[in-house]
C-alpha cells in the first residue's frame, strides 16, 4: 500500500510517500503481543519545510503566520515528495469536474488553490492508495490548512482519507527499526530509507514530550491507548523555550539550553543552587513544569546572570526535567508491567534525556524504543505510518465531515 502523509500541526510542513506491506505481528493467538517482522516499509519520498528561520526572526510560532506558510509550502512539498518517488507523470489531468469543489474546499486558502489547480492539471492521478492527514492536536488554523488540502486532493484523485492523531504518529514512528539504504537516493541524504517494526512485547508505555504535549500513554495492544499521565500546565518543550527566553537565548530554546548544559557538564561546572523536581514523588503520573519555570525566573531576578551562571541554570534545569520525566516513567513501568518504553516527540531529540532514560531503563531490564533524531520533530512520514495501520482496517474518514481539532485526545 502507498500512503501519502500530510503534517501541518504546528510550524513544519511535512509531506511523505510511504510504501508499506504487512501489519503488527503477534507471538500467540491470545494477542499477547510481540510486534515484529510482519511489517516493512520504504520511504519513497519525504519533504519537509521548517519555519525555524521565521521563529528566529519573531521569537516564536505565530499561528496566523504559520498558517500562511503552510499554504505556501504544501504544493511544493507534495511535488518534491512525489518527484522523489518517481510517481509524477507529466500528463494532462482533467480536473474540470472537480474544480467547483476544489474552490469551495479551499475558499479560505486562495494561495494554496492557486498553486494546487495548475499542479493537478499538469499531472495525472498517481499510484497511491490512501491519504493520511493530521487532524489534531495542534494549532487549529495550521491543522485546517492540511485538512482542507487533503480533502481537495482526495476529491481530485478519488483517494480515501485517514484522519491521524498527531501523537499517535510520534508513537508509531518510534516503533520503527530504521535501516540504511544500499541504493543511491536523494532521500534523507541516502540513509535510513527502509525500515521494519521493532520487536517488543506489550504492554508498552510511551513518553511523549514536545512543545505542546507531555504525556505518559499505556498501550496493551496495537493502536489502543490510555493516557495515564499528562502535564497539568506547561508542556516540557514549552518550559524549555520559556526558560531560554529568560536567559536571553535564541529561539528555539530547547537546543540552546541543552548546548549550555552540555558545556557545563563537560567543564564540570556545577550549580550552587537546587531547582525543584515538581510532583516527582506524588502518587500519580501527572507532570507540572510551571513551578520549575518560576523557580528559574526567581534565580534570574536575584542573580547576576553571567555566561557561567547561564550554563549552571541550563544544566540544573535540564537535570530537573530529566529527573521528573525519567522518575515518573520508571514508576509507571513498574505499575503497569511495561516491557518497553517509547520516547517520542520533538524533545526526544534531547541527548541527555535519551541517555538518562536509556541508562535507567536498562538497569530495570526494560527496553527503550526511540526514533532517529531527524524523525523526532514533526514530519509527514510519521503521519503516513500511523495512517497505514488504520487504512489496513478500512478506518477512513468522510471528506465532507473531516475537521481539525486542536485539543484532540489520543484515547
């Protein structure tokens, strides 16, 4: 099956074409799951446009601006991904019958419509079996651009749509065992263009950490989720960005905090203060980072913030976040008897977080599943992967009722 994935939940425009075969494997008829070698895939095309440069210029993500950028970038990303896959034929595509519906669907996206119509007229329908599009959670204006784009393509090419939860995309992406290609390819600099499903046994836990979400999710079988812990205020990525702003570091703040923290560890520069570890020992699996952020603010207000002080704060802040995330995850592993932990979301690229979680889980005999850093941020491939498994089950959405939901729950 070939699935086209479309991702516009925040400030990255992702389009990917996935070719996949097989499904989740099981070790026994009781579905006492061991997922594994029954599934394999190939990345036929992968295109991503990041708005980091805009974020650097304006100090963050502005939904209205991000929405306009998605409308500008979707057709070029589609053309790039399909071109990499070699499935675009320069033949006339007759879309006259679909033009009224296209205009109605994209009436709020005139720039997108102006690019899409010539693209569809220039190319006949490619050999794809399904569209997968992020419908939430995320920034709702951004989500709507991707949703309406998918609806328009579905109408023109008569391809069914799968509505994908963005967080499920991160979970499924981290389940993959990526392999290096032996072929010459222009996709992802010739590496990791193939993959299979990693072998692991259910139940599993997913720790999802990003700019907008912090969740602990329990799965007892494939594509079934129960959120057992979540942030009660700031998401962890949001906390990183806000602390970076207090220290007058450039956007995006997470990598800058990590860079300074690494410099502090390398030079054995330790803080002469201790930040709190919020909710670490409370009898639940929820998180809170607003108090930690406030503690940093009080430090900044009461200290002369030299370069060394910034490094000390960055190290202690990153250590505090890691202690809370890792500590709560390990307690949840014991509580639910998890055999593996999935680490997903943009903050999963944090090397210290990966290292600490891996080290502590190994000591408990539990496996860590985490995707390569280049796939940890939002991308079309993770949406195509999640969409594939739902397409196998014929879980398609009616285009006329498809909608965006910025606060969509995973359960």
